[in-house]
């Protein structure tokens, strides 16, 4: 009988802890959402910058993203009818934007890079790009690389320009998943 009572108390405590923990997590998510800038649609994010105007993360934001490397959040997209769409920035050669899709109670539905990331800087090369997000939640990302011939001591020969362009189209589906629709690569000499 005593064993049965102890078991029932243990189950009750466990259930209470789970309910309390879930409530704390949802409250933490609400605070996170309320701190964010609202990003109007359509929007354009210029890529390959060393700094952006971000909301720096609170210590609890690593729990929101389940990762500890976020450098801050640009904001959330203005369309919050079904989901929350947050754009955190992660470190790399430059800050890299990602898109996180959250359910209304803070569960991560999907995440996707908002950068193609095929090209990197080097002697004789210049990387640039942008991402646009339209009102219909279609996403267009373009990464480009202008590359000159570069000799072993770093001299660039401007008459040898080649431009590499990669575009990627994505869409946020009705279930909140991000779907890559197509990727196109071009080379211009």
C-alpha cells in the first residue's frame, strides 16, 4: 500500500513538472517573440556583411533555437497568422541568415538557410548576394562571385573577369515546411 502511494505521488510530481516545464517554455517563447523587430514584407536581406542590425540574444534564446551559436535575430516576419517566422543570424565568414518556422506554442516546424553559400572570398574574388522574401512567402536567394585571374603574389588581372551566379527559389508551404523549388547556376565570361 505504501509502495502504491509513493508510486502515485511520483507520477503526480512528474506530470506536474512536465506541465510546469511546458508552461515555462511557452512563456519564454512569448517573451522572445515580444522582443523581436517586425520585418515588413516584401523584404530584402543583403548578404555577406560583417554586421547587421540585430536583436542580441538573451541567454534563453539558445533554448529557443536549440543552438548556442546565434549572433542575434533580425526579427520576425509580419505574417504571424499561422506560424512565427524568425530570422536569426549565425557566424561564418560573414553573418549568415537562417529562417526558423515556429508553431504558435514555440515548437520548431522547420529551418532553412537563406544563403546559397557556394562561394567564398579569396584572392581576386568578390562575393555578393541577397535574399528576398515576398508577401506570399516565396523566397529568392542569389549568391554571386566576381572572380579575376590572380597570380601567386596577389596581382589581379581585371581583363579576366568571370561571374558565377547561383539562384535558389524556396517557398514556405501551408504546413510550415520550407521547400526548395529550384536552383539555377550561370557563368558569365
